């Protein structure tokens, strides 16, 4: 089928019209605030708060994420540019996210036009169905799908958007090179060079960018099928995919064979096993497909911890049913790969897109943003499949009106969902609770939003009383969550006596929780206890600290912060200077490469009148401050040290 890459004047307005429709659908959601993981990654990120113009400032920003070893520097730098140009404005962050989403759909459309030619199959088609129209419909559905709302309006998910942007750019380069190879035999270098170059940018935005070569393999296997003018080019392509896809998988499997306990042991931070995760993900993949093809906003949400973990093939019974469905889907796609290449492409693209975050790695079970890029190829393949079934006698106008109605309906659903993101943090939290009443996280966030809203309105006491049932329900729904239990202790301690049962419950959670991230609310509670009067006795605090230190899952950096924050409590509240110094020194020994603890030792030394000791710790902090993260604090500390002691 011939489909010229030049866009005719009569359809040139369609893609900009879809972009405008998308902006209108998201408009009500742009006024919302920051959410959940936005705070540690952006709002409370000390590198972003201390942003300057020196190279060391920008290096500190690039390396300020500790999410993974790669630190996602391109994403962090994009956040830094946002702050440098517009300040800590959530509206500015969300506008940039929306712009990236629009750039992504342009690439989805451009790639889709090329691939649809190959995916429509060879059967007789409706004369109004062209590769251009297929690409427009698929790209429009993806652009306007309500499942993408959390991926666009949740600021921190720019990491995922940027990774998708560079992945799509790499795939655009690949398809451009492959199309040229089919025309004149040239373009192999451009195809592979663009794939590798943009792939690296994708990986440094978020690690799932490594899947760019696997996506390219899906395109090659279902669309181009290694067809080249020369045999050596086909051999070169096969060798490339063997080296970039097959070899890494083989090496990873070899590593697992030599270290059989590595993967199961990595699940020590989770409250589910590898086996349970694999069972659960079969159900979750089916949930994702349901949300994509039956996009009811009430089923979607920021939190999905109300989805139960599968503990066996029949616990719940939908586990086995989901496994059978996925196996059958793969089998049908394989059997029909020649006659219905769109189906094979859709299934392969979706499963490849989920292969990193929805299989064996010890990540959390469910997140909507994992469907962002996997959904794009899925929709393209399904639209191609359905297009091949459209009867030739259907009027073109009716077909066009049906597609327009579908796009408008999708935009309406997105507008409804986006509107809930555009209200106050409290209103959004209450919507999440209404849609997901069995979610511990949703209940916790609702309680937290109520307290913050009350504090802003000057009615904190009444708000805390309203929030208590939400925290209690959150704690009851998930016995591993420390956040609601710590909030209960903090609220009750600020209002009066804390029941022994509440303190005992928090101590048990601190001692047993498998996830070291759960230490964060306790660390905040220690800071609060050192800054305001709470009805917690020193023995209560000691009991909680000892429980936290007894948790074998808390990594060294977490243990160091517990020691440090407890030292601050003893210094400010118990006025035990020697104990505070000992604990802060123990924190520095636990995490010896962190300059933060040497800075705190310097502060304590100044407070107790030991300027020489403060100078020594400050010098150590300077040596450790390789990324320049604490430059300003160090300079400020120097100004407080008498010149004779410097």
C-alpha cells in the first residue's frame, strides 16, 4: 500500500487538533499541586532548593536522585531547569510534562504511519483506511487516554515521559533507516546509530529506556522481518539484536544460575516473594488491559495497594484464569502472526514494555505509569487489527464520525479524571479514598491532606481529630505500613497521652517492616520530637529507636539517620550533650562517606563551645562533599567559627 509521507492539506490540521483537544482535556488538572514522591525527589530535594549557576550546583542536581545506581541525571537536570526558570511552581512542572506528552504523540504518530503500512496485512480493506488514518487514530487514542493522566500530571513521572521520548526518538531513527534501506539499500548506520544514541539518553532518564532495542526487535520481527536488499545487511541486523537483546538476557540468566539466591534474597525488602510477585503480575497485566480497553476513571488512581497479592494459583481464583488468558493470547498472536501482524505486534510490544517492571524484579506490584509507552504500540496494533475487519461497504463518513466520537469520548474521560487532579490536595485525596476505600495508602494520604488543610486554615486541632480515623484505617489495612502508625503516635502525642497499644504497634512495625523506606516517617517523627513538645517519655523514644535499630532490613544509611535524629532529640529535649555527640559520631561511623553527619558534629561542637573540634569536623565534611551538595552550609558554618580556631 502506497502512503506518501507528505501530509495532504486536507488532513494537516488533524494532529494539531488532537494536540489542542489534549490541552483542553488536561487544562483543569494543571492547577493541582505536588503529590507523594514529588516531595522527596523535587520539593524537598536539597540540591534543587540550593540551585545556583555553577557547574558543581548542576552536578549535584544531576546526581541528587538515589532511586537507582544510575541516578537518572537527565530527568533530574530537567527538574533543575524547571526550578531555575520558573521556581518551585507545580503549574510550570506540569506544563512541561504536558509538552513532553505532546512531543511523544508526534513521534508515536510518525512511527505509526510507517509501521501501519506493514501491520494492516494483505487482506482487502475499506478504501478509507490508510496508514495515515490508522496512525492518527492510534496516536489520538493514546494521547487522550485517561490512564495517562497520572503519568502526565504526577510531576515526578517526567522521568518516565523523558525515557519514552528518547525511546521513541530512537525508534523513529530506526524506522527511518529501515525504510531507507528498503528503498535504496542505505540507512543501516543511521538506524542503529540513532537507536543506540537515543537509547543511552533514555536510560539516563529512567532505566526502562534499555528496552529500546527490544522494542526495535518487535518492530523488526513483525514489520520488516529482516528484509534487506543485501544479505550482509540482514546478517548485520541479526547480529546486532543477538548482541543487544539475546546476549544480555543470556548473561543475566547465567548470573542467576551462578548466584541462585541473589534474586530471592532481593525480595527481603518486600512483603511478597518472587513466586507471589509472578503470580500477581499475571492478574495485574490483565487489569492493565482492562483499564486500557474499558477506561473507567473510577478504576484508576494513584494508589493500587488494594489489589491483593496472589499467594497461589487459586488465591485469588483469578490468578490461574489470568495466566491461562495470557498464554492463550500469546499463542493466538503467534499463530496469526502472518495473517494478522497487527495482533502479533500489539501483544509483543505490550509484553516487552512490561518485561522490566512487571516480571521478576522486586519492585512494587502496580503502577499506572508502567503502561505509558507499552500502551502506545498496543493501541496501534489493535487499531490495525480492527481496521482489517471493517466491511468495505461501510460509508467513509460513518467510519470517520465513529472514530471522532471515540476520540471525543476518550478526551471527556481524561477531562473528568484530570479535573480531580486539579483541585486541592485534600479534594484529590478524598476522591482517591472514594474510589479505593481498601487502599491503605489512599487512607493515609487523605488523613495527611486533612491535617495540612487544617493547618493552612488555622483549624489544625479540628483537622487532626478528623484525620485520626483515616490513619487508624490505613494502619489496619496494612500491617507493614509505618507511615499511618507513626502519624497516629505523632498526632496523639501532640494532643495528650499516647495509649500503650499505639506505641507498641509502632514498635512492632518498625522492628518487622521489610521495606527500609518505611523508616522515613519515623525519622520525621524523631525530628518533630526534637522541635516540639510531645507527650512521649524518654523511655518511649528509646523503645521505638531500639525497635528500629533491631530491624535487619534497614540499610546502613537509614540506621545512620536514625542514630543522628535520635541524637538531635537527646541534645534538644533531654539535654544530654554527651549522648547526642556519641550518637551523631556513631551515625558518621555507620555512613562514613556522608558529609551530613560531619556537619552535624560541627554544629554540636559549636553549640557546646568547642570551635577547634567544629573546625576539624567541618574539614572532614569538605573532603566528603565531592558533589558540592553542602557547599552553602559549609560556608555558612565557617562564618560562625571564630577566626582563631580556623
